[in-house]
């Protein structure tokens, strides 16, 4: 038995069972005769010096994957013999993997993946989606046969699309010498089709073009809806009847916002399910693709020192903090319709909270993980308005530079009460977390840009060193900080004796700074999520019942704020936010961790 040769490019794995295509009688019948075996792709050789095992082999993806990665003493879960590669990595071949490769040999040339970016002329597509697809291609993580189509209302030729896309692509991956060559190869796979989002005729024409590129291969199609939510359903309806695959899988990635409240979210889900099955809908929350968010379950479930502490017995409070150092900057029209609670707290921060607080899942299967997240959301206490502080930034002049206030944005109504800042205390009423405050804080135009999770542990009972620590016990509290962005890091604050003859204590950090520990650049979240969607891995995407539970928690609060026309507390652009946030924390006997001198 031998492991994959390191000269081969990164294999891309399909899910064990294909999702059914868009709902259609002839589509379902065509699936009966489709080859049920997963496909394996060996793409062209990766750039020189690029370690394929470091790129896109996911050790926990599917049971047939070829290897797990181990570095510097990490424990492999496979029982087969390990073979050491360069850079301290180890590959562990498995019987199942070798058998799978043998069975799949030569099969991939019969299938292809067509990726259609609907809304290709928009900022999201240009800044995130196309660069992420190029990074996956560069790293050898896309199938051998793939085509990318841009679809939008703008009139554009293939050459014009390629010129637009080329301006956003970067050779960020180790600055390899052949990056420009890879760019040219990638751009040759990119095409454009102009059409209306609600036009059956235009999607029929798109389908014709897709078939020309797919040839006789089994077609798998991924649609990325990078368009406003009010036209989601129109686009899906047209794609379902006119551009879905007849002999492979069809999947649709839907960008947030998923409605404005429980009612509109349920209506959107109901409309989408007229044309899609649940397992075809990939509701994307890009924060779930962040490296440190992905690492949450690894940190907790594979380190014995953390899991016993992960409860109300040892944790005093948990803080989820999101801050941006810029305002709406031209997005005021969109933002004013949603506000910071809908834009950040109801999705990004709540999803991270659910991952943080969930019970140990039965397995790493997507449904097992999402089941546990739903349990957390359904266990949460209704949010009370008195446990919420909202704010809105105002103009500020600093160092001779004037920064505009929120309502100074021409796209925002002058009398707008939409919050650009919110802080809230949430509680999970279950045995593990009863009584532990989970504090959220999110805002725009603050003093810094960051996203982090802060776990503050309880005070040491009967602490022998209280006299040496002073009266403020919070200054000696152990704190675990997971910095999601920027400068990804995990560090633990511990009390330590300062060297010397006296007994003076100091709080120090046990610090894992990713940039210092790992030389490889961290992939963008969209890279991970796009690859997951292609592979059929749903773990980091939001299920409909999960979405319902999230909206059920926040909808009553949002309705109360809007009906009462609650006036937000104003805070200066570039400040630390409203003073009310400090009072909210104090009410629950908490200090915001990001406001300490050490932070």
C-alpha cells in the first residue's frame, strides 16, 4: 500500500451521494442511471515547490479521503502506517483511500463542474468570488474539467470579463514565478453571458453555452447568487427550469441577508424550496469559513485541557466582539435597511456563539454538527431590550481630518435611527451554560478593526496571592482570547511571578500567533466555502431550521426597537463606542476584555 505520489496535484473529492438537481420529473429520472460513485480529479501538476498536502486535503472531509495531516507532535487518528513528507508533515495512507482511487481511476474525465457567478459585475464577485476561485485553481483544488461563467445584466464580452477579473487577481500564494501563467490559464476558463435575472429565455441561452463547454461529460453545476435578495427567487426559478444539470448535481450558494425577520426569512425559504431541495441550498456566512472559527471545534474537542473547563463551573462570561474602523462608505442605502444587528449579530456572531457553546456532536458529519448548533439556538433565552444597547456614530474631527457621521452619508435619511453599534447580553438556558452571560458587541466607525472571542474564567477561589494581585480581581482573571482577524492568534492570559527576589505577579500571554507559527498564508474564507460547496460539504453552511431558530431569537427584539423608535446613543467616529455598553457589561458583572490596557 502506498500513499499518493507528491508529484500529483491535489485531488478534489465529491460527496458520497450527489444532491438531486433542481426539482423536475425528467431531472429526477435521469439521476437514477447516473453513476453514484464519487469522482476523483487529478488536476495538472501544482506549481513547483507547492506541497499538495498542505493545500486542500481535508482529513475530516469524507471517509474515503486519502490522508490526515500531522505536524509537530499532533496526533493522527488513522491507524495505518505513516509516511513522512518534507516540512514536518506526515501522510497516513488508508486502505479505503487506495481502494477508492483504484475504483475511480479514469472516471473524472467523464464529469465537469460549471460554476456560474450570478451578479458577476458586482463588487462581491470582483473582490471575493473570482479571486477565491483563482486561488483554488492555483492550488490545484478545482477539478480537471471546470468552466466559470459570469452572468449579469451588464453588456460585456468574454474578453471584457477577463480584463475585469484579471485586475482583482493576485499572486499572493508564495509569489510563485509562474503565477502569471496560471492566471492566463484560469482566465481562459472564464466566460460571460449577459441576461436578466428573471428571464427564462436568457437562462436557456446560458444553458446552451454551458452544454457546449461540458460536452458529453456528466455535468455538475454550481450557481453563486451574488445578487440582491429581492431577486433570489426569480434567478432560482429561471435556473431551475432552464439551466439545471440533467445528469449530475446542481447546487446554489445564497448570500445573506436571508430576510429581515422570521416572517420574511420563512417566506424566502418557502419560495426557494419550490425549486430546490434543502440539500441543494448552501446559505453562506463567510465568517464560518474563517480559519480561527474553523479551529474552534479542534481547539475544544481535541485538547483535553479545554473541554473540562468549557462550562459554567469554570467560565464566568464569554464575549464575541466585532469592530470596524470605517463607516458605511457608500453602502448606506443597503445598511440603513438592515442595521448592525441584522448585518452582524444575527448571523456572524450568533453562528460563532452556536459553534462555541454546542455539545460534542456525534461525529464531524455536517448534520451532526448542525443538529447541535440548533439545540443551542433553541435553548437561548429571549433577548430583553434592557439587555441591549444601540448606538450610531456621529461626525468627528481628529488631527485636522473630518470624518462624516452616519447620517452625513447621502444615501442615508437624515432622521435615520438605524443602529451602527449594538451590544447585547444573551443567555443559554441549559445545564452547561445556565447563568453565564454571553456578551456580543458589534459596531462600525470604531477605534480599531477586529473580530475576537474572549473567554473569561472565574476567579480562583481562596486565592493565596490576592494580596499580591491587588483589589481588582478582574486584573488577574485567566482569559482565553481567539483573535479571528486581523493577525490571527490564540492566546491564554495567565498569572506569573515576575523574576526577582520579591513576590510580584504579572499577567502574561501564552501566545500562538499564526503568522509566527505558520509560514503558509491563511486562505480567504470564500476559498474554503467555495471548495466545500463543490465537494458537497455542508458543515459550514446554514440549515433552514438553524436559520429559523436564529431569527426567532432576534425578531422580537428588532420589532420592539423599531416599534418604540428607540433612539440610539451617539458616539464619535473612531471612538470605542457608546458609554452604555460599559454599563451593560457592569450590570452583568463583566468588563469588556478588549478595553483593557493589555489589549
